[in-house]
């Protein structure tokens, strides 16, 4: 399944949000903040400050969202101080996040990208490594805990583009032999997204 979109949401304090990806794709959190950077989002009233702090950022928001959602088909998160702590007391906050749905292939498996009709493949993103502990779970002899800051997105994307862009289909193994080994001892996977373009 191709995917060229990212989804951005604003969730007011005390509300709940649901993230979901279709088919075989999984969630990849791109950015997140719990606080307030805009006066007009999730308007405020008593007992909140009438002059809210619009320079309010929660430093843990991205980490929390990735721990709860990355690599999963769906997840739900409450926009609250209990989940994200309270970066600016007295100001009504909201959770702002962006995510995309990506394809994932575990190491030693083969990637098959195929588009129909007259359309051609255009790769958007790729990383061979590991950014989530939930995708392609690992066991001995791999390191536990795994290195979840592992990869080389620029090189991975260039390799996928070289193999797939402008074609109707392409196949390649998700392996150290093809992508090199960015983090020895950690079980890796290839995550990627692409769109279909007209000839």
C-alpha cells in the first residue's frame, strides 16, 4: 500500500486521541508537543489564565508518543498532565502531533513494491535500522534493550530510490548486505513509504 500523507492533530487537554493505520502499515510518530504554542487552538476559559503561555513545550511529548504508538497498527493517548506532565501550570494545554503510516519489513525478509496501471514508484522515506522496540520483536542473540536510535535514513532512501524510483515494481532484501549494518547486535527492519506517480 502506498502512502504519501502525514496526519497532524490537535487534541485539547483531557481529551483522548486515536491513531490508526490501514492494511499492513504501522504508525510512525514524526513530531509531538504537549503544551501551547498557539492562542487560538483549544480556546481557554476560567480557571485557566486569560493570557496563556504560548511558548509552552513539553519536552517528553515526542518520547511518550513514540513509546505508546510507534510500530503499532493503532493506539490511543489521553492529552493530560498525568500522561505528559505539566510544562506550564495555569495554561490550558493541548497535544499536537503528526504521524505517518509506513510499511515495515523485518530483517532477512524481502521488500516487494508494486504499483498498478501506468503509474510508477516514487520513494518518499526509508530507514534500515530500528526506531521502535515494538516492530519486528527481538530475542537472543540480539541486544536487549535494542538500540532504537539506529539507522541511516538518507542512505536507505537513496538506495531505495536507486532500486525502485520510476519502475512499476521492485524487490530487494532487508539485509545488512544490501543496507550495511548501522547498529551491530540489534535486530533491524526496513521501514519505508512511497507514492505512485503518473508516467
